């Protein structure tokens, strides 16, 4: 006796299988998900990128330390210990 999965695979051998993509998103309280077909994926990705770019203007830029200053700061205490 064949397993259920094998029988189903044999039945659908002649049919074209359309694969789907599951997209999930969450914040601290709410979770959403959607299932996309392969042909809708590119359109969804473009729309999603537009939404992300629109809301990134509220982010603060990170303060970067100057590599030269931080390297000098690390060397000075090491020289004094000698």
C-alpha cells in the first residue's frame, strides 16, 4: 500500500504545480501573514520596498566613531603602562 503523499503526487503528475510563497510580518503585538503566487511575488516585493523606504525617514542616523581617534585612544593607555 502506498502512502497518501505518494498517491497524491502520482495523481498530480500531469498537472502544473503552482508554488506559493508565505510572507510573515510582526511587531510586538500583532502578527500578519499572506500567501503569494510566483507571478505576484515581484509586484509584492516592489510594493513592500516602497513602504519600507517611505517609513525610514524617521530613523536616526547612527553616530560613527572615527577609526583613527579610537585607535589612538586605545594605544595611549597601553604606552603609559610600560
